[in-house]
C-alpha cells in the first residue's frame, strides 16, 4: 500500500514529500517507521515514488496524541533520547506532538498542550545539534505557543492560530502548514461517510477557527508551506493539490498558493538550495500541465492533467510520450 501511495504522489505531480509520522515496522532495512523503508526502496529502484524526507515515529507523551504509532517520552531527558533514537534510524526531520488532536480520546480538551515547553525545547535543541529540521503537531493556542517558543521550524495544523502566535512566528521565522483541505472535507463529508462521531464533532467545533487561522496567516504575510495529512480519513494520496484550491478560496492568489508547494516548502525542508524553483544549478524537478494553474488552480487537482513529471531531469511520469516525441523531432 505504501508503494502504491508513493506512485500516486508522483502521478499527481509531487516530486518530493515529507512524511511526519509513520507506523513502526521491521523488514530488511531494520526497525523504524514505514516511511524510512519506503524511502530506501524508492532510492534503490524497487518502486517508483517521490523523494521522501521522513521523520519516522512522532514523539509524544505517554498516552498522548497518536501514542499508538509514535514514540512515547516524558521529561526533557527522555525526549532528548527519543530524538536520538529517531536520528539513529535515519530521521530527516523530527516531529513532536505538542497538543492533542481531532483523534485524541485521552483528554477532555482534545487540543490541550501535551509535551511541555521544557520537553519541546530539549527535543528541538537535540534535533538542531544534528542539523535536522523540526515540526510540531499543534492545534490549541497554548501548545502552539509552546512549540513556537521552543524553536520548531513549522506548526502543523494550527487550528487556533492567534494573533500573538502569528506575530511570534513572523519574528522567529516559523512556517505555518495548515493541512486545511482534509479538515474542510471532514467537515463537509465526514458524517455521511461514517467517520467516527468523536472526530467529526471535533472538526465541526474547530473548523471556523481553523479557517480564520489560515486567513490570519495570509493577511500577515506569514510563510505558509503546503501540507495535507494525506492518508487521513477521506483524504487519500494523490489528491494533495486540493489544498492549493482551498488556499485560493481563502484569499491567496494562485501564484501565492503555488509558492506554498514549491519555494516555501523547499525552504522549510532545508532543500531550497537545490529544489523549489527553476534556476541554473538546481535539480530539474518540474511538471507539464494541460492547463494554466494561474487561471484555474483546480487543474492541478486533476491527475489526468499532469502530463509529464520530471524528477532530477528524469521522466517519472510521461502520460503521452512527450519526451519521446520531442527526442524524435530533434533527430529528424
């Protein structure tokens, strides 16, 4: 299934992705998150897929958000050790669960802070010593502020992004990754699709605040990078570009939306020196689209409109043999 999802990502035009918390597994590549193993399989040519920057297991408190698929740690020293264990497995980025989430069932306030400021600060410091970027799942206002003050590179979800948080993020260079489309879809379709009531109810309570958070970030010219939570309920891999259409609906220009998935995302991941824009000396990652996304951003949400995908100059997807025809014309 992971290999199939990787293929769907490149077929929909994504050449590099970041995985922020996969289940643990054991195979020929050793223990760790599935994303590590998929990353190696793609690099070895076993299956097709985008470049993967993987976090492995997300770090959470005991019994905290996604504890069943994360690495539990309590106290600053334990969090440091958890970071070191993920670095040992090959983490490109380290993810922390700063708050509960829509699927949390262990707290009356599901978006309450979980990892403390001291724990987050210790974890971020350890990751930074190893030259790794950090991301924090952060929903409620207190946990968001803890994560920003700890120095994380990005706030994921940020349902309750206050003016104070936005000002602090701008001052520190923290990037906002809204993952808005999946929440909007859960809000519209979750109940009818049979998504558990405790998830749908939490989305319904938070959607207005989440919508305003995205608008607030845009008004403040905060750096926004596209992220989707692909693979979550009602949001399969291959539909990530829907996020861009939601940004435009909330006030972004099409170009601003495109930059969230290209330049801004590459800079967040620490690969802006070789990816994210088309410039001399950078890798030739590009797509050919049957349409103009600056006129209709929705065209990027149609996989059939993605005619050609180049990763490092090599064709990963060529639906109509465009490269073959071009080479043939040159030879003639």
